[in-house]
C-alpha cells in the first residue's frame, strides 16, 4: 500500500515537473526568424543589414523583395512580421488596415532618369521634358526641347522608347508623385500611385526589370533607383530642381533634399523640394508594422524581436547605408523614428521603455 502510494505521488511530481519545465522552455525559447516583404529599392541594403544582424543576434530575417504593393498586401493579411514600402500609406489605405500601422523610415533614396544612347552622354532634363516624354508628347531624341537644352550633344533622330514599372511599386509612386508636382496635365490626366495607367511605354518588373530593358534597348529611357543605375553603370540625367538648378543625382544631393520639416508620422514626400542643392526626386523608404503587436496569437518575444530589429536598422545599421549608395537618416528623422518605435505596444504596454 505504502509502495503504491509512493509510486503515485512520484508519478504526479514528475508529471508536474515536466509540465512546468515545458512551459518555461516555451516561454524562454528565443525567436530564430522574422518574416518581411515589400520594396525592391532597399533590398541590397536590407540584405546587408539582415546578414549582419543575424551574425550578431542569431536571428534570421527572411525578406521577400516583391515590391511595395506586395509588402503592403502581405502586412494587411498579417502573413509577415513587417512590410516595406517606398510609398507611405494614404489615408484611404490606412482605413483599410485592420489596425493602426506605424511608418518607420530606414533610409533615403533617389529615383533617377536613365537612358541608352550611343556614347551615353550626360544629358540635362527639365521637369516639362520628362513629363512630355512620359505623356508621349516628345517622341524623338532630337526634339527641339531636348537639343536646345543640350547643345553640346549630338542627339540622334531616334524614337524614344519609354520604359516604366509593370508592377505596383513605391518607385513608381515617387516618380509619379514628382510628375504631379511639376505638371498640371499629368496631375489631371494620369496622377500618382504605386500603379498607374501609363500613357505610353513598355513595362519591366522591378527596378531590375526596368534597368535591364533600358540596358538592352537602344534609344530607351526609364526611371530606376539611384543604386540600380550605379550598379549597372547606367547613365543618369542631370535634372533641374525647383530652384532652377541642374542637379546631379548623388548621396549628397539626396541628403540635401531631406532638409525639410518631417511630420510626426513621417509620411512626407520629398519630391520637388525647396532645397536649392537638393535633387528633386527623393523619398524615404519605410518599414511598416502594426502599432499593437498582440494579434493572431503573436508572442511577446516575437513582438520585441521585430521592434529591436528595426531600432537596430535605424541606429547601428545606418553605418551600412552610404557604402551601398543609400543616404542615411537625418537627425530629425531619427528622433521621429524613436518616438514612433516607442509608441508600439504589446497588450497595450510599450515594448521599448
């Protein structure tokens, strides 16, 4: 009897120990992987950042470079831990999300005009020339508007082959936003967006697709991110800004365009800024995540992991920006980032103290 009772008590104690031990193990199990998806523009930078972060923190970041539209869609459906977009969400888009979303800028980038002409001369462009080309009003390279602005360049009587993005993208949002700011006709007839109805041209998927088409098609013109033009050694046009100055796209002129007052939610377009030495087609790129991180059985450990990652990207991780041709965040932008990250909660409590 005593032996039977002892065995029963021992069995119960072992079971309780195993149960509580398993519970403790689950609670303390570290996060090993985070999922993200979205913008193609920051992909080279994010790849470097995520590799370095994994080396130091042993957390793998699985990032799908599928375009800003795809990142927004996947965050909406809650299939990723964070989305990424070159376009900030509009009020209408925000209203369609199941919960409030926070915008965290990670770097600055420029959209440049690239082309494929014999000898790849450096060309000057004005806002009206760019809008007229993409409206289909300027059809040939030896059009008077272009030749008058570039008297030292012998331009061919060749048709201009217009190239644009075929997928939903933040790059298109930035470029089309610029066009709406410099052309009333474009604003009324085409407008801005991640996907638009292009008046003319051939579409390529991603910045890689556009730069590839331009590189393969003589007489073509397209818009790509600064880094893709540099990586593929594509010529870049010098563009007249709002102050009337012709600006060469560079990290310096990209940073100059960001000397503006940034709203608390960081949703700002830096295109056609007032900066006299600023390049006119500039934008932040953003990480998007839910302000309240307790959803769909999401663990507190995962919530902390994603917030810690983004804090690192916008602080220590900024050391990798310029080497990869991305402009670093301005001090004012970093302050806004810190405030927004500290507003993120888990079950109503701030994740960062």
